[in-house]
C-alpha cells in the first residue's frame, strides 16, 4: 500500500507542475480517494479510481 500511495503522490505532484486543471484534479482526486479508502479499510485501487475520475471531472469543469 505504501508503494501505491507514493505513486499517487508523485502523480499529484507531476500533475500540479503540468498546470492542467484536469490532470491536477485527477491526481489530487486519486490521492484523496486512495487515502479515504485506506482509512476506511476499503480497496485502495477502487478509491483511487473513483477519486481520480471525480477529480478529472471537477478539473475539466474548473478549466
């Protein structure tokens, strides 16, 4: 699980550097979704997937 969280944090950092709201939203959403899933004992991959999709939508709308 630590490798997954580290990968998501790297993705979020890279997305913020890119400056694209869609990528930023997806990265932050994936990291947040994985964190919530880990905290609640759910599947981290599913949490990252759902959070990333929701973050990408929000980023696209904000863009």
